[in-house]
C-alpha cells in the first residue's frame, strides 16, 4: 500500500485585512460555498501543498502547523494512490486562466495575457480542457491511467493556478 499524498482544496481569495492600515491577519480560501480563514503558518502549508505530490510527513517536515485542522476543515485532502476513485468522485478540478497553446513540443501553456503560469504535458492539458464540463474529477479523467497520472503529477495544474480542486456539490 502506498503512502497517501496531500492535495490542497479550494480557491485562494486573498488576504483579509481587519481594518484600514492594519496587516492582514489571515487569508481566505473558498471551499465549495464556504469561505474559511487560514492563518500565516496554515496558508504557507496550504500553498506548499500545491507544489508537488507530498505525503503528510513530507509536507509538515519543516513546519509546526497542525495539518489535522486543514484536513478537518476541508482545505486539504489525503489521497491513497492505490485507491483514488472515491477521491475523484468527491472532487472537481475547476479550471482557471486560459489555454495558450503549445509552447514547446508536447508542452502546453495555461495562463493569462499571453503569459504561461503553468506549462504542462499533453495529458494534463487534455484533462484541464475537459474538467470544466465534467461533474467530477473521475469523469474528467475518463480512464484509470489518467487518474493515476493526476494523483502523481496533478500538482502541475495546481502550482501555476491553472486549476483548483473543489468539492463536488451534493
């Protein structure tokens, strides 16, 4: 059995300033229809979870933040690489930004104003194109090999903010 990897959930909405001239005391993340606040260490950890397929131990190795709270409020989810179907039925990949076309052989840009914020392989680009119309990640992936690719390398879409994961509305 493989060790579960952690995925961030939700759309980053930005810092919450308590008043004029005051420093932001947390950032806001939309998870489904709810908006939650993440304090400094939590938002840093949530941000790091976008970068690569990391296990819980790898993610918190250099941090003292309680990842349990982030998992509990739905800002993160652990996915078993050997059994990803329940995860894929429960979450949607929501596209952000625009397709920029092939930027190198077999590599596709996703970004804004002609600037690629994510450069992905063809499988990720195809998934990204399909995910807007799919009711869940499993449908968007279509096949087990594509779902396996997402669990291993889907962070490439999240890191560049080409997409975000949101819970399926029930």
